[in-house]
């Protein structure tokens, strides 16, 4: 049975002026810093087969895919502005994509259709992370994998306290981005087995903003 109905209650709210005009530029700037782009190079090229990218807007990952391993590339993002940028980048690079507007809590794709899902700096801003992880499981083929690179809850008390203090304001200015969400633990709690995981504070970044985790998750 197609499980998309489980997520149909998730409807994106119309964005305000700040979210339309400022947040896309802020995301594009923050998520394309040299240290972050370097970390992407360790994750993105591992995607293979039929690939789905969550939060594909902006196109930061497009130049990093190993095209010899790609069969097709689909994606979803709630931001029209970021989607337009990603589609333009794909055209410039001669890459055929199926990028759609929507929310990761209600993926407009059939069950078991993807070999790989790529999720980079996206789980921080979704409305319901647990539902997104359920949707990932639904659209993955048996034996498929999720490749993730996300920032989240710092393991040390000092940065974690600052995350708690800053997050209420940060969410307002950064398009709903949360600083306190666990990453790898969330995958495990949702029934994924983790392989090749890593974690660190990004260099030249405030520690409350710079904790990142990455790895490969497969439904257990």
C-alpha cells in the first residue's frame, strides 16, 4: 500500500517576506562555506542508483555527485526560490533532475523507488523529523541506504547550553532551523542501522553552531 497518505496532513505554510527573500540567501551562504563543502565531498559521491535528495534546493550538492554511479536524481524542497536556483544549476551542469516542491514529511514518490537517499543539513528544519525518517524508510528499496550529513545537538555541556539559549531566536531568522536535534541517534531510534558514521566540530565555527554528524543508515 502506498503510505503517502500518512503524511498528507503536512502542508507548508505560505512563507513571509523574510523566508522568501532572506532565508534562501542565508542558507546558500552558510551551507556553502569551504569547510562544509569539503565535508560534503566525503558523503555525496557515495550516492548511487536511483537517488533522492531531501532539501535539494540551492543545488550545493550537484557538482559533487559521481555521475558514473547515478541512474537518476530526484529531489524535494519546500522553497520555490531555492528550487529555482537548484534547477538552474542542474541545467548549467547538463544534469537531468526531477526536483519537486513539497515537504519531506509527505514525499510525492512511490514506495521502494530509490536506492539512495541523500540528506544534508535538512533534518534541522523539517517540521517532524520522525515522520521524515518514516518516509525515508517507505521510499527506499530493500537494501537501500540513507547518506546523511547534518548539524545537531552538541555532546558537550557548554555548547549544548548555548544551543538551548540561542535556538528560539535562531529558528526565527534561519527558516525554522533547530540547533538541538540529535542526528545519528534519531536514525537509530527510527530503526536504522548505522555504518561509517563520524562526528566533529567544524573548524572556524562557533561550537554551538558547528557540531556535525555523518554516516550511512540502512533500515534494520
